[in-house]
C-alpha cells in the first residue's frame, strides 16, 4: 500500500517536474526573442519563470530525497560498521522528517496568511496562496519520504535505506528500486550478448 502510494507520488513528481522545466525553458527562450528581436520584453515572463523555478526546486527536494541524490555529508557514517551506520541513518531520517514536517507546517501557515490578506502577484495577479501551497506540499512530501525511509530502516534488517526508494547493502552499491527492472534487463542483455559471442 505504502509502496503503491509512493510510486503514484513519483509519477506525479516526474510529470510535474519535467513539464514545468520544459515550460520554463520555452518561456525564457520566447522572452529572449521578444526582448532581443522585437525590443519588447514580456511583462509576466520573469514572474512566471520565478514561480516555475520555485515549483521545480521545492518538488525536486522530494525526488532528491527519494533517490538519495541530494548533497549529504556522510563520510564518517560511511566508514562505520553496518549496525552503527543503520542506527545513525534511522535516527537521522526520523529527526529530519520531524524538522521537514515542521517547516511544511510553517509554509502552510504562511499560505493561509496570504489567503487571509488576499495577496496576489504583481504581473499576473495570481493569488499567492497557490504558490505558497505548492511550496508547502513539496515540503510535506519530502517529510513523507524521510518517514518512509525511517519505517523501511526499522522494518528491513539486512539493508540500509538511504532514500525511500534507494538502499545500500555494503556502503558502495546503491540500488534504485524504481530503475531495478531496467537494470535487470540491461544485465540480461549483456549476458545474452556474451553467450552469443561464445
């Protein structure tokens, strides 16, 4: 159930991040054309580009957490024995989940505050509550990823989950569960090629 929910969230994140990134690139290219060729910049381009950038950043944190692609300083933990490393990873994921959830709560309060005062953006006059809610949802999903990582580290004994969908068995090899089928198919192709060469 939890893994199915996590997979659905992954698809939503992939869809949102990919299309928002493409839209941001198109918007900036069109704005450069208008400014350089037509000598008339789009008034809303900078504001909308900022909204797109904020969306990609705050929803991208969740994806980075899921696959352990964020910046982390774990040189000391990586050189510890398995049990100590697993314990430390479990504790860190628990406290990070709490802190991230609290930050999401603060973002939610800020969004509700902007709703009360009917704050809108300058150029497009978009209600700022929409943008602030996007930030809050991204932070809450990141907290969920840390919670899943914590739960998996408690329930699974023989591996260390360094992300909700990435795990390590020996501190070096990281297995991305979302790409596991693709990895297996590539390995099968290599094995088939070797056998055919022989």
